[in-house]
């Protein structure tokens, strides 16, 4: 909603007379056309598939342990039942920990993506910034995932003026 409002305001200012020059790009389209990006994405997919295969194997092992436990539960002493339940609990916890480590927020996949994809995204950003400055664009908007400002001319940032008006500066 904020993005739509921001776009409407920017377009409204353009109509009123603030002749600001802007461009629209699609970073998803740009990245998909880059061989480096395709190769990095392929590597990420292969790594993720390998990790998922490890996790799936552990899940199958855990499921078998649960099934065996359910079949033997009535014949086990209280002490043995408690011991097996603890083993199952620890095995399940290890599995969830590995899932989180590999695929969770800031997990191994996130770090690998940063390592492989971020340099390519930075290359695109630098090219966009160079194009924007060279052609005199005040704003460059990205339409790939909603409307996002990729570049804005720093002289248009009025944050300090707002702080001054609020008496903060």
C-alpha cells in the first residue's frame, strides 16, 4: 500500500510541475538474462537439493524409529519406554535443528545465497546507478516485486528538512 501511495505521489508531483525524470526496470528479468546468475542459481539449487536429501533420509529414519517404538511400546518396561521416548525426542530435535541450520533464517542456504547471488545483484545495482546518473534520472523503480525504488537522487531526499520542521535538528 505504501508503495502504491509513493508511486501515486511521485506521478502526481510530475503532473503538477515538478518535472522529475524516472525509469522503470525489472531486476528479475535482468537477472534471469545473466549467465552468472543462472549458474549461481543452479549451484544453489544443487546444494539445497543435497541438504534436503540428507534431511529427508533422517526423517525416514525417525519415522521408522517411531513405528518400531509404537509396535514395541506395550512390551517395554517403564524405564525402557522412557529411554526410547528420550531417544525419539532427541532425534526429532536434531532433525529440526538441522532444518533450521540449513534452511532457516540466516541459515546455510541464506549465507550461500549471499555469497553467490549478492555480487551479481551488486553488479546490477551499480549498472543501474551508473545509467541513472549518466542519463539524469531522479528515480529508478523496480517492478519485479511490486514497485521498489532502486535509485533516488540524493538531492531529492528531504529527510533533514522534515527533522528540522519537527524540531529534532
